[in-house]
């Protein structure tokens, strides 16, 4: 495949020559704390995609879903996400041990915007924290504790184009 592609973007200068630069409005929506709008969106979200990478750069995006409000906002710079029993691959967990960088994408059914959160994370087992995330008396064994570096609501255009929430378009 490499030999067939001749017009490849390899530098940011080449990229900006095609796309241009983001407008000030797009830049201004990035913040470094969880304000009341972010907190409300997280509280309404039953689903988050978690992106991590290992020390060698191998990437993973894992879905996490639960009842709305399953992700806890501990303060304006910290989130906690329970790790419920699953397939035991532990891709996210193994990656975080090697590389603490994490990206989160929160979705709320029917909402066309998404919330992006980037930061670093640790894996915690503190009982007081896990007790806050108990469901039907069952505590998660682990929690991801995310230190927030940047947060912003993502443009709704991709959701509108994809018709993700339009049941008439579902296969």
C-alpha cells in the first residue's frame, strides 16, 4: 500500500496548509477544570470510551458503560471510573501501568455533542472510593482515578452526519 500513496501529509505545516488553523472560539472552549456543564454531562452519561496506550505506543480504546452517574467527579480536576467485571483482558489497566496518559469521550444518548477529557490516571483500590461506586452492594475491585488536564465539548457535526441517534437509520 505504501508505494501507491504519493500525496501524504507528513508535517504539521503540510496539514495546516490544507486545513488552516482553528478559530479562537474552538480554542477557547478548551478548559482545564470540570465546570458545572462538564459535571452535568458526566452525571448524565451512561457510556464513556477510554483511550490509552502502552509504553511502546500500542493503543487501545475500551468502552465502559453503567448506570448514569457511574463516573464520579471527585473535585474540579479529578474523576473516578469504576472497573466492573468484564473479559479480564485488562487492556486499559495494563496500559495505565506503563503509561498514565488517558483520553475519555463521554456520550449521552440523544445528545449530539460529546465531552472530551484528557489527563493522566492511576489505578486505585481505596475502599472508601470503591464504596461510593457500589452497585447492588457490589464494589468494583479497581477504579481509574483521572487527573484532568484538558476538557472540552466536541462539535456535534460528526453526530449529526452519522445520524447516530436516528433510529430510522440503524441497521
